[in-house]
C-alpha cells in the first residue's frame, strides 16, 4: 500500500529561491502521471495562488491546476471567516495576502481593527509596525500567517514572517495565533481539500521546523528532503525523526510506505 495523497512544500523543496530543483519538478510530474492527489501547501503569502501557478509554470517547469495550490493566505482567510469577529483588518503583508483579505470583504482599518494580520512584507516600515502594535494593544485579534523565521534564497537565509511576528510579540506581549505550518489550521484544511485521510497522506518538505513538524504535530507521515533549510548534520539532534529522509526527491519510491 502506498500513500494516497501528498502535501508538498514549495520553496526549498520544489525550487529554491530562483533556482530550479529538477528532482522537485520531476516529482510533481510523477505524481501527475500516476494520478496521485497532491496539494502544494506553502507558508508564502506574498503571491496569490494564480501568481504561484504562473511562477511554477514559467520558472520551474511545473504546470499544476490552481486547485492544487493552498497558501497560508487562503488558510488565514478561511480562519478569519470561521472566527466571525468583524470585517475590519490591518494587514502587514504583500499583494498575495492583502488582495485575498480584501476580496473576502475585509475593510482596511488602522485605529480599531478586528484583526491584525501579519505575513512577510519585504517593504515593511517602522510606522506600519507601530500601527500594528497599537492596534494589538487595543485588543485587535493578532494573527500570524506563518512562523517561518527565515526563508531560503539563493542569497542565503533571509528574514521571514516569523521575524516580524517576534518583533510585534515583543512590543505587545501578545502571542499571535499562527495559521501556517506547522500549526493545525492549514494542515486540517489542506487535508480536507485533498480528500485523503491523514493516515494515508504524507507531508513533504525541506524545513524540519515547519514542514516536518507540521506532519509530526498533526499525525501525518513525513518526508524530509535535504535540498533547502534543514541540513544533514542536524539530523542526529532532531527531537523526533522524520518518517523518511532523502538527499533528493529523485530517490523517492511512490510504492513506499
């Protein structure tokens, strides 16, 4: 018996920054050829699903249906809709996050928003962080799209959304609700979309702190590929070992369980 569904990280797994990972590209093609359901589950909130789809096709030789892309942005909007606290929000983030929240009917508010939502924003200013700090202190519900302290790029490990969250948490003494990997919100909703039971699924990724921990915390088998964030020399010190570890996705057997 093989895995019936795959939850797959993108950056560091299927590509790395602007660099291709040919084995990752082939991995998606193999899933498609075998007609195995998969969901590309990414903590990246800077792009819309349409932008992710286009980027994969034009830069990385991966042509995938839009419904296979589930971002922390989509999970954040789903969570906000479930919460029903109000339709105002102050958002720190890039186009992918802001457009999705706006499209879901949330109105920009700085003084007393129902939510402060924080994702990666490479152009963030001190004033934006100050507005968010004051709103959280006044009682706005503090949401972090994902906890990634760093993002792997061709330049090295750059600051991620988690770094911004750490700053705001220090300034407000309020811990955010985290939507993205490794938390349950995004994983449960991704499994629902995939239509596969968690015991029949596997989480594939390069980052032990997010991808692999997401599987471990949510009772899903894991495959750590050593093409991105987590390095081979770190393996002996990991608190719980991944179900599978590979140097390259080219070494994976789809009949493996």
